[in-house]
C-alpha cells in the first residue's frame, strides 16, 4: 500500500514537472486556462490611449533595477555625473551672479515684479534661450548647466525660478525644438532666445487639472474661402505662468474635423498649437495671485480664434499628437527644473540656519549647541546633501539622452517634499526672525512659495498615488508590460514564456527577501568595500522585498490595483526612497569618497532606508488578499518589526552633521555650493555670513579667556565681561580684543528683525500695487510684435 502510494506520488510529481518544463504542454494545459480566467474576471488592466501615451513616454532607467529584486549596482554607479563646460561655468559665475545682484527678493516682492533693468538684462544675456541651440541664437547649454543656473536663481528669489524656468522647460521652445517644422523653428526660436517673444503654455482648465487629458478646450478644422485650411479655437485655461505677459501662447486643445479635411476622422485628438496673443479673440486681462509670490500667472480665454492649420506645432502631420508631445516632454523636464530649484532652496536654508545657530545665543550659549536645534539642523544638512545628489544623478541621465519618466516623477515629488521639510525646519529654527517679513527676512517668502512647487506639473498627491508606481509598475517591471501586450495581441506563446518567467522571478525574490530579512541583509551584494558597503546590501534586501510584494499586489489585484491608491502610494514611497539612496551613494562615489562628507552620507542613507520600514509594514497590513495576505502578515510583520532594514540616524550622528553646518570649511562650502551669497554685508545673507565668521573667530578668543579663568589668572565670570581685564593681564592682545567687540556688535545687529512705521507699512502695499500695473504693461510693450 505504501509502495503504491509512493509510486503514485512520484508519478504525479513527474507529470507536474513535465507539464511545467515543456512549453507546449504547459501552454495548452495550464496557461490557456489562466488567460481565460484573466479575461473572465477582468484582471488585465485597461489602458486608455492617454494612459498608454503616458506609460510609453520616455524610457525606463535605473529605477527598473529595483523591480528585478537584484539591482545591478555596477550599472547604477556607471551613470554619468557631468560637469559644466568652461563656457557654462563662466555664465553661472558671470551673468547669473550679476542677475542675482541686481535685485533682492524683498525688492522683487515690493515691486511685485522683476525690475525693468533686470528684465532687459535677462533678455540680453539670453536667459530665456539657454536650451535653444546656438544656430537659432540661443546659448545651447546642457541640462546640467540649466540646472546650475536654476540652483543659483532659486537661492535668490522664487520669482526668478518661475520666470526663467518656464521659458526653458515646459513651453513652446521645448516643443518646437523636438516637434516643430523647420519653418516654425526659424520663425520663433531666434525671437524666443532673446526674449522678443515671451512664451507660456496653456494646459490646465477648470475641469481638467490633474486629469489633464479630459480637457474641453476645442478646435475645429474648416476650409476658408481661399481654399486653405484653418483652425477655429475656443478655450478657457487657468494657472498659466507668464500668461499675462506672453506674446506666444502654446495651447493644448481637443481637435475635431467634422468634414475629415485632414483625413484622420472626426475626433482627431489632443493637439498643440502656437497662438500669437495679439490674435483677435485671445483674452488675457486678469492675473492670479499665487500665495502672494510676484510671478506672472493668469487665466486666459479664446473665443473663435482663427489660425492657419500650420499653427499646429509640427504642422498638420502632428495633429492629434499633442498628448504624446506633452508626456514625452514632461518625461524628462520634471526631472530637471524641480530638483534644481529645490536644491537651491535647501542649500540656502542650510547656509542661513548654519549661520544663525552660531550667531544667535540664548541662556549664554549659541542655540546650535542645544539638542532641540541640532535635530532639525541635522535634517536640513542631510536632506540638502540628498537633494543635490538626486539633482545631479537625474540631470546626468537626461544629458545622456535618457527620458526617465518615472524617475522624473520621483525627482519632482521627492525634491519638493524634502525642500518643504527643510524650509519648515528652517522656520522653526529662526523662530520670530523667520516670521517677521522685511528685507532682513530670507525665509518667509520661500515658506509661502513652497506649496506652488508641490502643486504644479502634477500635484504631489497624484504623482505619489498614481504616477510613480501606478505607471512605473507597468513601465519599469521586467515582465508586466510585455505580458499585457501579449494578451492584447493574443500571442499565447509569448505570454506563456513571460508568465512563467515572471512567476519564477517572483518565487526567487520571495525566498531571497525572506533569507535577507532573517540575516539582516548580511549576504546582500555590494560593489564597493568600506563604510558604505552596508547600504548596498540593505538596498539589495529592500529591492528583493519590494519586487516580491509588487508582484503579489499586481497578480492579486490585477487591473484594479491602480484604484488601490493607498497601497500604490506606499509602493511609490518604497521606489522613491530606494532611488534617493542610490543617488546618494552615486554622489559619494562620483565626488571621490570625501571622508569629510561621510557623516552626511551615513545620515542621508540611514534616514532614507528607515523610511522603507513603515511603507513595507503598511503594505503588509493592508494587502487584503485571501490566504496569502494573511500568511504574509503572520510571517513578514514580526520579522520586519524585529529586524528593520534601518534605524533612524542616531543622536550622536545628528550632532556631527549639525556641527558641519556650524563650522567654516570645505565641507560646509561643498554642501552649499552653487548658491548666491552676497558679498555686501548690508544685505541679509551677507550680514549673516560676515557675522558668522566674526563670531566663529571670536569664539576661540573667548575660550582662551575662559581657560585663564579656570587656571586662576582671571575671575570666574563670563568671558565676555572679562575682556578688558584679560587684555590688561596679557591673556589677549589688542587685535583680539577688537575682534571680540566687533563680533558682539555684529551679532547684535544680525539678530535684529524688521519693523515699519505705521505710515510706511500702509504705504508699502499701495506702492506695490502701483508697480504691478506699470511693470506688467511695460513688459508687454517691450515684447509685443509689430
């Protein structure tokens, strides 16, 4: 009996193995039924044309490594880390620095505009044509150079960022360069490069915000009396940056062709066209007021605006291709402008708070020596290091010709959120000095501007819950997109091969992640030796678990996964923090493994990896899959809670990182490199910098006096009160006594905040209103065509 049962068991196992290993048997006995089940229970995600354009926009880059469960770190570390050319560096050090010197942020806010001479300078120096090739009159700079310019401008004023950013990123110039006809390029690009044309792009509508593909602005193709084809356009747009001063409006609209004059049917689709704003029917007569930040942003309407068919970007052959154009442009654009602007903000806050925590004293000590201040100060330093890492890593890929759509979404989301955290910490540290507005205040305007960065070009809630993982899981996964294609085309052979390879990889990742969790990632692979090797091993562990749980969710929820936004949001967190971690490791390697930066590297990586724990736990707790979900909770949650991927940085490490911002030297300068630091001590940051240096130098002299007191040469009193006596007894010399007094005078001046007379306070508002109308009208007159 036992022998018979054993024979039956062996025979059954043999048959199972035979079926699984022979494709022809597996396809007809198993896979065909799986395909029928997928069809019957509608497990296959439906992908609309607009979703397909978004998914296919650009390409997958290093982020796809995390979906494999076995990231290829050699590939990730081989990514370019470009440097500026001498010409580009000269532009950053020259015209960009000069532009920053021409107006303070406070002056711009008082005017509610850039000064006229600054507008003229930006046009003359071709700031609006940085990305336009030299053959069209532009500067022909790399994305790396544009990024460096934005870092410096962002450290001076958000208005600079909005003004220069739109003209170089998502706007007519970018679309013309990629899709424009030779005639369109020759006509518009030279004028855009020197600011004779001021561009804007109109996409968002009252009923089409995050769901931009549902726009209702429309155009109709018709034949004129002259036999030529024309467009009749009607639109109502809002939130259009530079709209109120634009002379050339890029417009996204839904095109209809009732008479099929283009030969593409009635519903041609979303189309992009160039609209001169002096065309009859164009209405731009109002402005928005986004958080009081004085950059031009406005609604616009169009009523029966007539344009030749050649106004379509790329000509009539590009009719209906507008959504693809926008998605492909955004695929890389979001990964350049936002990281650069947010890095500039982060570095500015780091510099301000580093200065202020040394200058400001309470209870007889510099506030930077208090643990409560060290904690946010360390966060500012660590996150700023990470911001610059993401900026450089991502822009290097774009300059290499990559169009990493998912990475760009990650970069936009994470850098804006990290910058918001940095600004909040900076405001907390400055306290009252941060909330009293005036020319001395460097953070209040940045604080009010941060929600704008969070919102534009894909609101962060949407980006996190839908774009990063919702699209990334399809675009970056080694099997899913090809499986969907095979099912939709009915290719059973291809689907069978992909499905079983997928299941094998899923099983392998599940076993690997279980083993790595038990061993705390000790056997993960690392391409380097030394102090950072541990983080590569932890990333291998995190990637294995991420890939396994991604497959569980994809196979369990199927097409309904994109509606599980709390789950997809947590998966997005996992993918994002892994990307931030590898970007940080790449920066450390690319910059020559600077030993002085190791505290920052350790803090950044420990912080990033610690964010994975709650995301993994949240997924396991809410993965409502029959049987398997419960098993994973029983096994996975206790293991992860007992053996987390990483702990948050220790207080001791945080103290070292905070100290790096409060100590003059190459490390502090490297962390905050590339921002505008005024040399004028009468300007707010220049005043802080001068005082910081004086106070730091004086601290050594005060330590000498304190030591003399401890040695019995001076009374046991505060060193500051013993200055004259210390000089008389030869403890310090005249120069040291003078320096300490200068430092105390400078300290007292630096901690002052702005105050206004009642009359001046009332007058400032009316003055600003007056400047607004004049400046706006002047800019439009300067740029309006004949």
